[in-house]
C-alpha cells in the first residue's frame, strides 16, 4: 500500500503539464535488455561528466530537503502543541521515500536514470508547496501528506549515489559513490542555517513560525531536477546496458519480493541492506528529536546549527571515506562505521545537556552513518550481477526508508515516555547490532575462503 501510494504520487506529477517532466517520449519498446551503448565518447569521460552532474544535483536537492527536515519537528510542535506527535511529519517523509523507491527504480530500468530521477524531484517541489500552505492554514494532516511528497524528492537524492556506480570501475566504485554523497555537505551548509534565516524573514512578513523554509525546499528540488534533466546525457544506465524498455510493469510489492529473493541468499548483499537500513534507523531517531531536546533547554535556534554540523558529518568526509573503503575493504569499513555511530550516540547520552557535546555527538553520528551508507552501497552493488542491481538498490532504499519512518514516528513517543537519553541508548544498541552482523559475515567469508 505504501509503495503503491508512492507510485500514485509519481504518476500525478506526470500529469501536471510541466514540460520538463513530460516532454520526452519513452524510448522504443524492445524485447530484450539493451546491450551497452557504443559511443564515440570514452566511457571514462561519460562517467566523469555523470558524477559531476550528480554532484551538482545532490547539492541543491539535499539543500532543499535539509531546509525542510531541519525544522519539521519544530513546525509540527508549533502547530499541535504536542511533542509526542512531532515526529510524525518526518516519519511521513521517510515513508514517502520508501514508497517511491521501487517505482522510481522500475522506471529507471525501463526508461533510464534521468526519467526516474527528475520525476522524483518534481514530486518534491509539489510537496514543499503544499507544506507551506499546510503550515499557513494550520492543517496538520495536510502537512503529513506534504512531507510524504517531500520524501519522494529525497528518493531521487538517495538514488543518485547508485547512478554514480553505473559506469564506475570496480576499484573506484566507492569513491564515485562517495563524491556524490559528499556534496550533501553543501546541503548542510546552505539548507539548515538558511532555514533559520528564512523563518525569521517569513515571520517578519507575517508568515507562521517555521513555515517559510518549505519554499527553500521547493527551490532546491526544482534546481536539482533541472540539472538532471539537462545534463544527465547520455544516460549512464543506458550506456552500461542496464535498461530494458520491455521490462514488465510489476506490482511494486511483487517487485520488492522478487528483489528480496535475489538478495537473501547472498550473504554480502543481505548484510549491505541491513547495514544501510539499521544505521538509517539509528540516525533518524536521534536526529529527529534533537531539535526538541534542545528546545526543552532553551536552545531551539541553536538546534539548526547542530543539525547542520550533523549533516556535515554525514557528507563532509565522504570522499575520504570512499577512498578508504576501496582500499580497506567494505565489511571492515562497516565495522568501523558501526563503532563511530555508537560513539556518537553514547556521547549524546554522556553529555546530559552540554551544547558542545551535542555538536560532537551529532557529528560522529553523521560520520558513522556516512561510512555505513558508502561501504554498504558499494558492497551491495558489487555483490550482484548487473541485471539484478537496480531492483536490489530500490529494495535497499525501501528498507532504509521504512526503518527510518518507524524511527521518526516512534521517536517522539519514546522521548516523551522515557527521555531523549534512552532514545539515544536504543540507537547505540542498533550500532552494536550492525557491528556483530559485520563480524559474523566476515568470519563466514574467511572460513569459506579457507575451505
């Protein structure tokens, strides 16, 4: 049901008459998967251009997304006066991301990466506009729906990292993914502080508190979509021979089940999805409630800077993490990432409430998530055949988003019931789970190699 709702949102965007969404006709249908394209331009040059395009798009896409997410809990709390349900809009956003992951992946298989990505960004623009109206009108239910559409825009942000791997050499795959992830730093630097500035400007002009950042989100998604539409040519998945215009229109749930059947017997692919999904859950739970935790101590304005530092940790070291993961190994990198994630959550608990330690803890939480995402994405991509990758990548984003949604939805209730510190403790347990899983898989692979 959730995935079908995402598919409906994506189709609705196609009927809006926006020329850069619907102007391109679908490629001619064929009965077999397309072979790699033969082009006069060197494949490495295409890869270089592709990564540059994805970096530019992700910079604006994440700036837009972060501008909204950084204040979502504050807006919900302001609208309802109830911190327990303040995490629901963020949960709706991650559910929207989950719902759109499989449909966008299927669309990419049939028509190429560009078609799927730009559709996701259009839905994100629409969601930001509706979120602004919901905040102004005080309609909490409409805000929840709008955040689901904004989550679809973030699906495009997330899938960009896999696009970077379509044409990458095996020994540079993590590096290519990392460069696209890294520009999310720009989103942190621009999006979160700009949300505070936009809020002050908006309230001075008569807008409701924490509403105006939604307009920044719309701008960021719109620019990202335009970049993808104009510059992601030739389409990297077409060049790699990964498209199949005659691929059947699968029920999204059946498609997810089919991808799961491919992934489950593959211990490395299975670990990769677990690592990305569980680290997403731990990160979202703590990040969502941090602004309210700081508001409780009289530092609501400071919370946007803490989130900016957190997102800096998520993306700022990505190029170094990618190079390191290529040389150090995917599974060992996952183990280190789990340790960093755990240190971050423990720091938040030990801090009690010391703003400086909150900055450190949230930064480390972001770094641990970044290691898990980059190493996990590379591990998933290289563990499967070319024909199986896109569907499995869509499944990974579905699982990340579903667990993230569960964390965002429950975080407000957990904070209210047992406190922010116990919420962070649960995130620490998730980090330990990742570490134990990676150690176990590494040991199994070592035994298999020895045998």
